[in-house]
């Protein structure tokens, strides 16, 4: 069986929250589509865990490694011995290493935000323009057998319209 989806449109947040709670109670996964910000979990939706905290650490590690290789490699490739001082000088390396670490952490954080936000989203799927005008959509994607009970729950809880795709 192929996966299909249905989109229940609600004019009021309370009826959408009731429908979300009923869907959750029935064990049906759904996604909330809204043009307005609502607190997390307001519609009893499942909030997937994020791994955004990993990206800055990886970026800092990469930036640190590249900065050490760049500074040490440059000093070893072009040795300039001045007054018997060591070729690898730590204070200038520390400054460049700090800046490289911060740059790597910042760049990876931006990439992590884009990645965790699931952008870009080439296939939009079911959508209605009224969602941008303040309506709330509950999107249920699943097998044919699962969509019947989901549609019934959406209708019982005051869905103004149900679109299928």
C-alpha cells in the first residue's frame, strides 16, 4: 500500500487541540501546520528530539584542527629562526587557533539550524493557503487503513474541511 495523507483544517485553536489529543490517544502520528506560533505541545503533537548541540562541538573540533594545521604547517614550511627562538611559536598559534575554533563552531551551528529545520523542503505535500491566514492544519500521513480513523477523529472534533492527497 502506498502512503497517503489527509489535512484537517481548523478555524479555532481549541478544536485543533482537541483533535490533536484525540489523535494522540488513538496512537496516530500527525504534524501541526500553523502560520502563528503556538507553544510546543499545545496540540499534543509529538516533538522529535533534536541534535542541534552536536553541530557546534563538531564545528569547533574541525576549526581547531584546521587552525592548528594551518599555523603549524605555515611555520614549518617557512622556518624563520630569529634570535634562537623556537620555530613553532605558541602565542600567535593560540590566537589563530581560537579564531578558527570560533569560526568553525559558528558555521556548523548555522548549518545545524538549517539541517534540523529540515530546510530546504523540496516536496511540500498537502497544504492550504488558509493556514497562513490563521487557520490550523493537522496533517496525518500513513497507510490507507490508518487514515479512515484519523479522518473520523478530525471530523468529530470540528474540522472545517478535510483535504486528501
